[in-house]
């Protein structure tokens, strides 16, 4: 089994995809989508985007590069 297929490498898969974001009172704030991209050099990129118009346009909320230390 390759390292990327090991169960411990799938622990955050729940966070992938599109999510509706609401305030505590239930009012819809927008839609977020989260993607993880493994890079050739062993790093990983996490991209979080947000939409306030139902997914017609997206803006970057977070673009992170992860490196092992």
C-alpha cells in the first residue's frame, strides 16, 4: 500500500468539497470549498475558496503550502 493510501493519510478527507457556511442563528453566509493537492516534491497545497453568490464566483480565503519539518 502506497503511503498516500494509508488510512492515516485520509484522516482529513471529511473537510474536502463544498460546504455551506452559516452564522450561529442559521443565516447563510456563503459557500466554501476546500481542496488538498499533493505536490511532486512531497509538499501539499491546501486551497480554501469562498463564494457569496452561490458559486458563480470564487475568491481565495486561504492558500497554504505544507512542508515536513
